[in-house]
C-alpha cells in the first residue's frame, strides 16, 4: 500500500508522464470546446473518424469504476475491462512498452483530477475496420506486447528510447503504415504521407538528405521546447500539440535524451510526398 506521501509522489510523477505520453491532446476537444480529458475529440484517420472517450473518473460516463489493474491492461494490452479489443487509434501499441509503475502513476494522476460527466460518442468508421472482433486478428499480425520487466537505462539515449517509444509514441505518426494500419518496421521513424490525422509527417531519422541529418542536437532540443525549426519555420499541425502539451513540459535532460536517441537511430533515406 502507498502511504500518503507515496501517493502524492506518484500523482506528481503521473502528471509528468501523462504530459510525456500526450494523453491530453487526444482526450480533450481542441480550443476549449470540452473539458480536459473528457474526450470527444475527433481523430480523422484513413480508416474513419474516431471519437476519443472520456478518461476522467466520472463513474457513469468516464473510467471512475476502473481499478488500476483495469487501467494497466487497457494501456499495455489494448483490452477493456469488459474484454473487448481497442482500436490502435489508441496508441496502446506504444504504451505497451511502458513500465507498470509508470502506468499506475498516470492512473493516480488522472484519478486526482475533477471527474467530468460527458457521454462518449460512437466512432464513425466503415466496415471492415469498424468490426471490433477483427482487432483480435490485427493484434496477432501487428501487435507486440511489451514485457513487464523494467527497461535497463544506462545512457541518455536509452532514456530517449523509452520517451520516444513507450511514452511519446513518436513512431505512431512518424512511421508509415500498411493498408491494414500496421506499422512498417523497415521505415521506422522515416516519415509518413498520411500519418497522425492524415497529414504529411516528416522523416526524423538522421538521414542527411531526407531526414534530420543536417540538424544539430541543440536544434532538436530547442525544437522540442519551442516548436521552432532550424530554418526558423514554426511547427504546424498535430506536432504543435505534441510540443505544447508534451515535449515542452519535459526537463531539458529528457529533451536532450530524445535528441540523443533520434541521432542514434539508423538513417533511412525516404522522401515523404503526398
Ligand atoms: C492518438 C490519440 C490518443 C492518445 C495519444 C491517447 N489516446 Fe486514449 N484512446 C484513444 C482512442 C481513439 C480511444 C478509443 C479506442 C477504441 O474505442 O477502441 C482511446 C481509449 C482510451 C481508454 C479506454 C477508455 C474506455 O472508456 O474504454 C483509456 C483508459 C485511454 N484511452 C487512456 C489514455 C491515456 C492514459 C493516454 C496517455 C498515456 C492516452 N489514452 C493517449 C486515443 C488516444
Ligand atoms: C500526432 C502525430 C505526431 C506525433 C505523435 C509526433 N509527431 Fe513529430 N511531427 C508530426 C507532424 C505532422 C510534423 C510536421 C510538422 C510541421 O511540418 O511543422 C512533425 C514534425 C516533427 C519534427 C520536425 C521535422 C522536420 O524535418 O521538420 C520533428 C523533429 C518531430 N516531429 C519529432 C517528433 C518526436 C521526437 C515525437 C515524439 C516525442 C513526435 N515528433 C511525435 C506529427 C507527430
């Protein structure tokens, strides 16, 4: 059992991890239309429009009746308390690499926020993608469940790996998908013509011509804080949310860790075009 100080600490850690994992951007309607974490945000994907659910602790319309074990199972296995499979528009495919301890801290943080009554909206997706039971087959093809062991973190790049792949789910947008929505591992982080919400998402492997090979590490650390690119362009689209709610809230060490990891990835030549 956690003592009260343990709980306060895990809420504080949870707030940080929730920012790093970008939960708010997806689970809140843009521009103040809804309450924080009450869901209802439309995600336009090539497979249809998903509406994010309410993840406040309202007992009737949110997740107020969930145990922390239910929560860890949703985040790391993509399975609901009733046993149905989530669509991978919810990036449990990345969160599966999170430690159970971090998932529980996120739970403690969300539980500490005010519950909001806001019923969920059904998704607007066509068959066969709308068939929930098919997600089971999809998982066999494309989902690799993370372990329950705690990753060994020996260097800043190791920490960056965890921030990029377990929390920040950068690859969910920056890696292209096949026709069934599975991640194309050969083009890991090499950009996508219709990533995120159908946008063009650039190659962030350190390839000199088509990626970020001509950025310095400092360029990257400052981009992840301010959204300004080395050519003085401001960041656009969903990446702006990633920076505003996510990477700008991290410590400088963690932003540096992300940069260290990105420059350690094998460069992939891939020119992303619409
Ligand atoms: C890219 C957008 C996106 C991000 C980022 C995201 N989610 Fe979600 N989440 C979704 C979608 C879409 C669903 C609904 C999936 C479905 O219906 O199968 C969902 C479902 C859920 C559910 C299940 C709720 C229920 O009522 O069954 C929980 C819990 C949840 N998310 C928590 C989180 C947490 C915690 C984070 C951050 C660690 C997070 N989500 C980040 C899109 C997102
Ligand atoms: C929701 C989708 C999404 C996620 C998640 C995401 N990105 Fe992005 N990213 C984008 C888009 C879209 C752009 C293009 C923005 C622009 O052109 O201004 C972008 C641009 C970038 C750029 C600028 C590259 C260039 O050449 O201009 C970098 C660097 C970057 N992202 C790093 C990251 C990192 C690191 C993460 C994880 C912490 C991440 N992104 C997560 C969608 C995403």
